[in-house]
């Protein structure tokens, strides 16, 4: 994980906070509440501007 990015705070599946980093796959997180392992990947920035 990049030092300029915040750590994941909630599981995207069950919203629990019991998350722990796992070694494989690189950058993945384990939710010990729902037992899922997931990774979050930034794809890029949107080119759309918000109205306002």
C-alpha cells in the first residue's frame, strides 16, 4: 500500500471494521467478520467535472 493512501476502514461486502492485511495477493485485505479477502484498486481519475 502506498504511504500516501489511507488504509481501508470498512469491508465493502459487510461494512465491518475487522480488517487485516494479507500477504497474498499483494495489497489484499481479509475481513474476519465475513471471511472474504478483497483488494481495492484505483483505476484513475474521472475527467468529468461536478456541476456547481
